[in-house]
């Protein structure tokens, strides 16, 4: 009888723990933003058996002020890079965002579409084109611009197909505007 009671208690405790709806937040990486009072943290909010949300958090290390930038559930952060051009007064953060499974192979990999998000170092200004997927980019230090090659997802299918148009976008990092779409 004791053995049966022991196994019954063990089963009930394992079953109830397995059903818990706990969620927890993981700060993946802290990045010091040079020339500012801010640090940046990439964050994943995990729920049972899946990731709930992804975002980056800008935190002012002097006063605790913070700004959160959320991304869609089907997106993931692949790279965070700070661009500093003191000679022309540019200090920005470029985040490369990948979209899960746009090549239909059920995995996050190099074949998935990526887009660029340009942010101010406090996270309050953001420059992005939601339907433009980047294949490459280069920084022009003399002009303070980023030239981005890629394609416009014209049919909003999330995949690169024959309906998509090749496109070049030029971002002005000083003014945080789009200068041209070619």
C-alpha cells in the first residue's frame, strides 16, 4: 500500500508540474552603446514549449529609463551593430531581423528573409521598411547613409518569389529618413 501511495504522489506531482504555465524572460546579450548612457539587451520571453515574444530593451544606465522595441513572433534577432561616425554626428544601432521559415524548410537558417531596422541609441526613433527584405547593405561613412539591396515583398507572401521586385533603399542616418528607393 505504501508503494502504491508513493507512486500515486509521484505521478500527481510530476503531472501538475508538467502542466504549469510558467513563463520566464531571458536576457540574451547586453551591448554597451558607446558614446551614450544606454545599454541594449536582446530579450526572449519564453512560455511553455515555445518563445512568446522577442524584443530589444534600451536601458539608460544613469537613471533607469527604458524603451522596449517589440518584434513579431515569427521574427528573430540575428545581429546587432552600433554605427558611430563622430565626424558627422551619427550614432545609431542597426538590428538585423530574420523571419522564421520563409524558405519553407521548417527551420531558422540563412535562407530565411531578413530585414534591417535602424534605431537611435535611446530606442525612441526607428527606421524600417516592413516589406523590404535585405540581401546586403553597406555603410557610406562620408555621407552617413546606408545603401541596402534586396527585394520588395510585393505580394506580402513572406517568401522570395517571382512576384517580388528587386529594390535598393538609401537610409540617411543623420535625419533617420529614407532618401531614395530605386
